[in-house]
């Protein structure tokens, strides 16, 4: 789903997209002359790579996110949770994918290794 920046107004609008088994939904609105705010939630199931054994496994995700999209370049120190849309298009599909990717890049253990880790702690 792609929406031109100039067509986004101050009244919040809902969005709902599906990327494979992950659903991304929420609202977006214009929060400044060159800025829109997107608040959403990722829900579904996705693939993770275990940080201990390297095995991939499917697990549910449920994560809220909030970010701002701007239609002009941002200073590096402001770039956290900011998406630059220099072509004037807000690409919700790529926002959803990169939010999913950032959750996948966090530290994860597969159920097997997570069990072992609990066991080690008990010892
Ligand atoms: Zn593992």
C-alpha cells in the first residue's frame, strides 16, 4: 500500500495490510507540514533465526510501533524511528517489512534453546 504524502490529512485514517503471515494495522495522520505519524501493530507469525543454534523457527509476533515519516531529509541524530519519503510516497508495505525485520534482528532463542537456558539458570 502506497499513499502520496500530500493526500494525508490531519484526521487519522486506518490502515491494514498483510505481508505473508504478518498483519500490520493501525492509524496514520499528518502531524506537521512535512511530517506524518504512523501508529501500528504487527500481529501474526514469522520466521526467527535462533541466536544460539542458528535454526530457523516460526513463532508468533505481536508488537506495537510508532514512527514518523517525513518528506525531506532528516538530520542523523533525528533519524531514529523516522522514515524518509523523499519521493513523496509513504510506502506502508516497506514500513511493515522493516518493522518486522527489526523484531527479527533482536535476540531470539528457539523453544529448544530457551528450554535449555531455563534449565541452566535453575542449576
Ligand atoms: Zn536454538
